[in-house]
């Protein structure tokens, strides 16, 4: 079994969003029908537009959300120091690639990248938007030990997510990613699964409230615990010795 299982699904997908905005008929105490319009908030139409743009075009998402530490490992592999200037140069190379918009519809960033510019002073956000690419951001703050579990973890970052999401939106972010994991060797326990599902659901709601389409990464057990959406796929974890081919994963 894999040490970690994960998959991705758009909680802000067009179908889901339209269901959320669809008027619902409810019964009153006098058996008369009434229409209750369920709305996500002031960003309804924009959320649907963003979800359509990132979910239904034949392009991919560029995952360039490496933390500074991980980015340092990439730079070290080619003999470069782990400095902010080198982070900027590496990311500028990506966002200014000629014709990148033909293949990429969204790019996930680490927080530092959202505020960076090219050497010439052009904001990275503007580089993406001019190429018809939606800026996205990784918003979770990593794993911490989960109390009273079997050496399992939970994901942190919810406490400041609302204020940060408001700022991310102002900077041009239109979708986000929250990634948590469950441990196969140590569980996953129901406690860890419920904690993961709860955190994912809260993140998704907060994102909706601030005009940001959430991507949620989850496995089937977390989906069953609290998110009534179809999971996209589950791939073997990094420590899994038996590697599944793409056809098996797709099935």
C-alpha cells in the first residue's frame, strides 16, 4: 500500500456551483410552495466563470508551488544557491515562457511568488493574466501532529485563511489548493479521516466566500466522511513500491 494517498477534485466545478445557485422549492407549514435561492455569496458569477475556465479547457495546471526549501533543492541540483533572487529568476523563466498559455490554464504558486515581479518590474500575476492563465495559490501551512492519534497528522492554516484569502484575491488569485494527507502505515484512523474532511470543507467554504475556487485533494475515505462529491483519482504514494500505470489509475 502507498504511504500516502491523494487525489484532486474541483469543489468549485461548474456543475457543483450551478447546483449551489439553483433555486430550491421548500414546503411551508401551510403546505404552500416557496422558492429558496441558495447563494454562495457576492462572487457567485465570478466563481462559475473561473471554474469553467480552469476545469473545461484542454490545458493543464502548472504546479509551481514549491516551498522555499523545496525550491532550494531544485536549485542545488544545478549548482545554484537557495536565495530569493534565484527563486525569482527560476519562476520568471516559467511564467514568461513563450506560448505557455496554449498549454496551461492555471498556475499554483507558493505565497512568495504571488508578490514577485520580473527583473524588468512586471508582476508575475500580470504575466499570467496576459497569457489567459488563472493565478492560483497553495494555502495550507503544512502538517502538525494530530493529538490522540496513532502518530498521524492534521493540516494547519485555517485560523488565518479568511484574511489571507481576501488579500490573495486582491492580488489576483482566482483559485487555491489545500493539500492534506493520511498515513497508510499508521491508519488511516477515523479521527484522521474526519479531521481531514472537516479541514477540507472549511477551506472550501472560506475560499468560496472570498471569490476563490478551491481545489481539494482527498482520498475516498475523506470524501465519504464529509464531502459529497465524486473523487477524481487516487495515485500511489511516494513510498509505494508497486507502481500503478496511468490506465489503472484512470480506471
